[in-house]
């Protein structure tokens, strides 16, 4: 059975139409990249990361349970932010590089805490929690400041 609808002989957009569509996509992506996280986001993230770090002081079964619960809470928090924003912002290579550069010292702090804990210095987890939470708060402050300056 043939369709009564007319078909366009050239289904592809013209060069001008394609360029205009790409320009709109870039403008939208740029606007999403400047979307500021809510004020509670980084402070809650810092508190959860600090709690995950401090959970290493608990007995092993409790550590596993508390860590998994807090990681689930972090995922729920990120989901709540994305649902509230209504979009999933794309991250550019600069942002990914920044995340990797920001996360590397945090990983090193955790490795130092593991090494010190194995040496009997359990207080290292408290220091690691404070450093990691402080780093996340600082990153959030920098991020919000940068976005305000660009506005």
C-alpha cells in the first residue's frame, strides 16, 4: 500500500541549514556548561565524601555497609540535581581534565591515609576526611565563582 504523503526528493539539509543547526547545538551546550550547581550540592558532596573517608575507622563489615550506603546517597544527590536541572550538561575536555587533576591529589591523600593506618596511625583518616571535604568545598567555591564571573 502506497503512502499518500509526498516525500522530499532531498531529505538532507542544505549546508546553511546544517550550519545553523550546529550553531544552535553549540549555543545550547555552552549554556548548559555554564549552569551553576545549587548551593547545597558541593557542601553535601563534601560531607558525604568526608563521611565515606571516616567510615574507614569502623570495623570492616560496618565500613562496607556505610560506604555503600553513602555512595548510594551521593548517586541519589547527583540524580536529584540532574532531575531538578532538567538536563544533563555535557562536559568538555577542559572539565574532564580539571576533574582528573582535582581527583588525583584526593586519591593520593587516601593512599597516604591507608599507608599511615597500616602503620598504626588511625588518625590519618580524620585528616584525610578533612582534606578531601575541604578540597571539594574549594572546588565548588572556585566553580561557582568562575561561573559568576562569566555571567
